[in-house]
C-alpha cells in the first residue's frame, strides 16, 4: 500500500518527482528485460490450417492423455464450435468432459469452479477452445491443478512450483495471442480489478490456428480483435526491450494485419485471410511476451474497467493518440517498421524518417476508420481522469518498457482527446438520426 502511494505521488507530479517516477519505471523495465531473456520461455507447438484441430488432438492422444477437460464458454458451446474437437475425440475413443462456464473477464470464482470440475472428472489434460478469456481461465485451471493449489496462490511472478496439467489451445478469435503467452489475467469477484499470474510454465504445449473455427466471428469482433493484434505488435516493436527476435514477430504481425484485416472484415469466409490473422495474433503474442506492451494497453485497460469498453475496441480508440505522442521519440523505429513492412511506396523512398512515421500513423488511422470502429466512450467524464492517469502510469511503471514516458498531464491530454472524439461522433450520429427521422 505504501509502495502504491509512493508511485501515485510520483506519477501525479512534475519536475524532480517525475524524474523519480522515471527512475523507478526504467529500473523495473531493465529487470523485466533481464527476466525475459534469462528465464527460458518455451514456444507452443503450432498447428495451422483446416485440419489443425485434428492434428492438435493427435498430439494430445500421442502424449498419452486419455481423459480431456475441454474448457470453453456457453456461446461457443451453443454454436457447436467444440464439436470439431469432440467428434474427433469420439472417433478415437478418448474420454472428455466439456465445461462451458467461462465468462468474459473470468473471475476467481469462475476459475475455481472450472478447477473443481476438472479435478472431479479426473481429467489428465486440458484443451481450451475460445478467446482470450477462455484461454486465460484454462491456463489458471491447468496450473492450479498441476500445483494442487488455489488460483489466487498463483497471482504474481513465478509462483508455481510444478508444471501445469498438459494444456493445448484452440483460439476462436485472432486477437489476444494468449495461446502464445506466459501470463493469465483473472478478475477479482467483487472489485473486478485484474490480477496477473506470470510463469513460463503457463505457456501451452501446443496451439491450433484453424480458420474454420474462426470463420463465424462477426465483423465488428473481427475488427476489434484485429486491432488488438496490431497494437500488440506495434507496442512490442516500439518497446525499449525489443530485440531482433521480437522485432521479427512484431513486424510480421504488423504486415499481416495491414494486408489481411481489411479482407477478413469484408468477407468473414475468406479462410486464407482468417488463417493469416490467426498466425499474426500468435506472432503478436510471441513478440509482446518478451518485449512487453505500452501506454495503449495501459490506458485501454482503464477504459475497459471504467466504461466497459471491449478490449480490442479500447485499443483502437487509444492507439492513434499514443502513436502521435510516440512519433517524436520513435520516428526512426516507426520509419524502419514502415520500410520493413512495405508501407512505403516506391516514390516515398527518399522521405525523412519523420515523414514516413507520419505516413505509418496515417495508415493505422485509415485502417481503424475503414473498420468502422465506434470511438464512443459512453459515460466518460473528466473527473475520472486523475485516477485513470495514475492507474495507467502505474501499469506502465510496473510492467512495460515504453520508448517515451508520459507525465500524468500528458496522459490526461490523451483522455481529453478521446472524450472530444467520442462527443463529436455522438453528436454527428444524433444529427444524422434526426435528419433521417425528418425524411421518414
Ligand atoms: Fe491486448
């Protein structure tokens, strides 16, 4: 608590105190970098394509598992999405139990219930079929079962003593990249504050990127989750802890999203583009697993907590403003990314880094606009901005290695711009509504 107050004071300050905040944040960033490069982080085996679910099931079976706990949510279960897996397991005479009780932003109660069911069914392995919430919950269930402990005991860094129960993932959205990462987020049952468990043993053994599983995703969710992928990749690219390895995955993901997200948004049945987006999401996860994220996520998490904005959409709302702020300090890196990913046309080759960085930022804005992502943040009020800025700055200080550190007033300036854009969009909508009423 004392530590939190100190950070809050430093965050909310200027001059010498802000210098104190910077020193704390930069030291933590160096510790995170050491952690990422000293502690080995395995990569899941990756199966890609229309038969990847079956390939993943074969791996589960070949590793000697005979009783699988399938973790999913009620909507996906009702749509029959797990059937591709359960039908195959039936054909191989493998026992399984389907648990569809995972809710968005799962709480400890939800995870504990899943853990209880998995233990009761004496399952020896877990297949998660779902988005980030399902996969995070499955990670916590698998790790708690493997360590014979309560999920709450795993909150923090390196809390597990034993491996998790063998965990395999089939993402149904191309977004979080959670099937590639070493972390899981669980919400407090009462406060809904998010708690993070980080452990390399949390990384699943394998993942299947199956475009058939993803093809039913509605266009607006495809757009939101796709911008989440782009944000992971851009923040990992701009991170002070980026490396040759993370750059490769981040740049590959950026290039793929810029090419494939518009295609899959227009035509959800474009299986090739779906598959490419699934791989991009995975690559984004691999990149930020080591390089970390930044202010876009730090502020977007608060928009989610305060105003219930879905994660991907919150990122889309915040991303252009943070890119603008980073433009000065990261222009060289952004220009390098634009050149690497083919965003620079032949006639622009001689332009300055600043001009090319601006061009990249303009293309990101254009993509978000073409995806018709709603910039409205209902209920946003400036009286919340102090607390939002403090929480976002604390998240950055605790977790990320950003290229440019912002003061509380700079974060509040971003929030003001978001509020203005939200108000302008709402008033434009109400004007066009009243016009169409008159026509009717
Ligand atoms: Fe994200």
